[in-house]
C-alpha cells in the first residue's frame, strides 16, 4: 500500500498537534482550581446581642428532677471573616458549612455547645479576592435544670466570662461546597481551633444563670 505523500503526513501531524494543544489549553483554562481561604478569629459583631440567656436560674428548686416549664438556652453571637482568593479563569459559586464545638477548661470539646454557620451559594469573581462574613452563633439548649447544672459548657462559660475572665476556646470544621470542584472529586475541608473574647454584656447576662 502506497504511503501518503510526506507533506500530507506532516499536515496530519501538525493538525493532531494543534488539536491536542487546543484541548490542553481548554483543560488548563476550564479545570477548576481550589481557592485559597483565610479565616479570621471569631468576634462579636457590632450591633449583635452578644450573649443571650433564656431560662430560670440553675439554683431554682422546681424542675430540677424533671422537664423545664420554660426553655433554657444560651447563645453567644459570633462571626468570622473569610477571605477567598480564586485563581480560576471564570466566576465560581460556592457555599460554606461551618460547624464546631466550644472547648472546656481542659481543652475537650463540649458536645452540648455547638457552633453552626451556613451561607447561601455565593459568587466569587475570576482571579480575584472576595471577603465574606459568616455568622456563627454558639448555641446551648437544655431540657432539664439537672442537665444544665452539671454541664461542663455552662461552668466553662461562667468561669471564662465571670469568675476568671479569659477567652473562650473552640474547635471548628469548615466545608466548602462547589459543584465544579465536587465534579472532580474535590470538597475542600478545614479543621482548626480558635479563641474569642466573651461579649461585653456577658457578666450582666450571666447573673441570671446562677
């Protein structure tokens, strides 16, 4: 069988090379890149209620052995700043899921004091930095005075905010959900610890606890 002329073979090679080059460039352009995330320490947002306690005093006699006649909850309203630096050549959309727990005076996680903060899908511009604020309240709920009176989280907050004022400590888990990254099996996740000051109204509010 006669081979095609050399110039035709060269043209075929060049065409193949150009097609592969274009495919490579497109992949390099379209392949999703994991943005870089910088997380601030938590803080009490200006204008927030700071700390809110709802319920009877823990020294109350009624309800110690049974359920509460009114809800017992304690919420510390915190927020964190997140800076997102995207190297993608196109805008991306992502949402954030922030969870965690307060830590007791020995550094152990307190399961009853939970940090929860989620965002709606947000748009991050191509090859730029975006600054966002995530509201992350620290929430405690109890079903009985007996549970609240012996909870290490309550004693930790009282000690750190009233008895021996110091910072509160927490651990967190941050998940970033982006469909483009998830399509290639990537779900960025970050774990860490941070400290934050008690709200300025903590001492006044926590008088209602004991």
